[in-house]
C-alpha cells in the first residue's frame, strides 16, 4: 500500500525537477533485494555515479525527496 502512496509523489518530483525516477519491483528483480539491502517497502534510493548516496525507507514526502535529489543535480 505504501508503494502506491509513494508513486504519485515520485511523479510530482519528476515533473518539478525534470528528471526520471525509475521504479523497481524487487519481487520481479530479486537481485535488487540483496544489492540494495531492501527490507522495507517502499525504499527510495538516490544513486550518484552508481553509488547509493541517499536512502529513505517508507513513504518520502515530496519536499524531502526534492531536497535530497537537488544535492546531486
């Protein structure tokens, strides 16, 4: 359920920052569970140069997500 709550927030952030947020379904892409040590859904991970630079577990509010992403643009 929380993933469904996060999805519209992600779309708003994409539009406001003109970026693409890539959703990953760990049940379909099981390697991501181990690679990113996923335990909570949703988990939002910000990558920079292929490395995890920010990580949020649970629903992330729009303002918090925008602030985190802007640091790496």
